[in-house]
């Protein structure tokens, strides 16, 4: 039995209700991870605020999804991988790119692979990315600003993945087509 409550708009703390309604309106249903995060309105607001900032960066939508999937596969968040696989599909990403992101293997596009490797370096080195790895990222055509945008994405999705893992958020039926489990 979980100690975390799967809230509805009616049971959530008052400070979380507006966010829950907004998410339900956007998706047409309330994802269980959001319902579980609602126990902490501050976490819920923090994630959505950080995510909104990340969506406003100069990284293109597909590039942002590369960052998200690098974080989600590293931290083994099955909900995040499934949800963002759907996003990649809606963005028109190739099956080859999606498969590589889900399996955490080299991407078919060199620029996106440089972004994935840089994101992994940010995670592995806890931000203290060695100069050579930063140089490789910049040599792929990214700017110093993009390196900081990656940090924002890592921060936002670290919150989400850790909360989903802590609450043991289940995969909702609308995401079942994109179910994922980490490689053994």
C-alpha cells in the first residue's frame, strides 16, 4: 500500500487544484503522476514552472525531447519514457531516433547525439562537465546558452522522474502503447 494519495481536483490541496485542472484540460485526462505529485503543491508548481521555462528555451522541441529522454532513461522513469515517446511520435520523430532514445544508444543524427551525450555528461558529472565534453557539444553547433538550457531541462525532469519513482506512479492506460522497461 502506498503512502501517497492519488488526488483528484476535489481531494487535492487547494494550492494544487488549478494546476490539476490545467493538466486535465491539456491531456483530456489526469495523469496519475500529476495526481500523486499534487500531494505537494510546491513540487507540482515547481515542476510545471521549470518545465514551462524549459519549453521557452532556444532548444527546438525535438532537442528538448532528447534531453528529457536522456534524463528519463538514465533515471529509469517508465512513465516519463512512455509519455515522451508519445510526444516524439507527435513531433514526427523517426522510428530509428525514438528506438535509440528509448534504448539509450547512439542517435542517428550527429547533432542530436552531441546533445544526448552532453546531457549525459551533465548528469554523470553533476554539472562539472569536463572541457572536452563541453567543447564537443559546442562543436556540434550549440551555443553556451544551450548548455545552460540543458541544465534547466535536467533540473525539471529530475524533479519529475524522482517524484514518479518515489510515488511508484503507474503507467496510465493512454500511455500503454509506449510502455517501456529499462534494459537489464
